[in-house]
């Protein structure tokens, strides 16, 4: 009206991707969800743990592990299930890259995990999703949710506390649950140059790969759930 020329929709698709977390948070009222897992080049996410063997079985190279820590620093929160904590005892912090620590979230409905696990240390805050108790103890927040629709209820809660994005780092059962419910926006699948020959098969994703990146001997496949 004042003689100013306005040009709309410049680089519209690139702008949508750049601000995907913001748009998703306000339109869907849940965080932007990134699924991330590593698999061997013969298709396994983990070894066979029927003998109750604990400890991380690294699939990726060191430089890829640094990149994963960079990804963690870029998002608000990081989530795993009880079995991942039991098997791998991850800390889920940013150690190999300088950046902010994500809020850690563990799904432990029956509160079976021992508090000496690394995910409960004081290096970052942790939410323990369970079906029994609500309380706060130092850096730990116990969040009681009904077992029915526990993931959706959690995502709604995270929206309420302004968590705009979250990385789901597995394991297989947790990732498959998000895939089944179609609660995800992006998936980053890292294929390492290793073979397990047998073990726990990698989750399957029914989408066309959007981008492929090589990091040393590792390959990163990125998928978007448009």
C-alpha cells in the first residue's frame, strides 16, 4: 500500500526445512523427532545378548561418534529405553563436541534401573518416565504417565515444557515403536563398515533416502517423514 514491492515464497522449501523444528512444534504441538541408530553393513543394530552380555559394541568410527555428539548439542533432548541403558550404560552427553547438554530421557515404566547408571549422573538433567511416581530428586525428575499411550503423553508433556526437538537413540524396540506410531520427522541411519554376522536386526524404514553422506568408512543415510 505504501509502494514497497513484496515478493513472497522465496526459497519456500529451504525455509521450511531450516525452520522445521519451529513449525512442527507449533503446528503439531509435539517436539521435532529425530530417530538415530547405527547398523552393521550386514544389517544388525546389536549383537545377540541372550547371554546377558553388557557393554557397548561400537559399530561406527571415532569421527562419526564426534558428529553424533554434535547432533546431540543441536537438539533439546535425547531419549532411550530401559534396555539400552541396561545393555550399553550410555551417558548421553556431549563430550566429544563443545555444546550444550541435551535433556536426557529414559523410559523405565517399572523403575527397574539402578541409579548408578551413567544416564543418572549429574552431568545433565534426566527425566525418568515411569508408571508409579512423580517426584524430583536433585537432577532427576520422575514423570508418572499412564502406560497406555505413554509415548504420546510424554511428547505432549515435552511440548508443555518447551522442548522443541528430541533425538531418539534407540534401541531397536524403542525406535520400532516410534516408527510404528509414525511419530518421527527425520531418521539418521549410520552404516558402519563392520559385520556381526548374527544378532539383533536393524529397524526397517519404508521411505526413500533423501541424502547420503560418507564419514570415513561410515555411511549416513537421512530420511524425512514428509
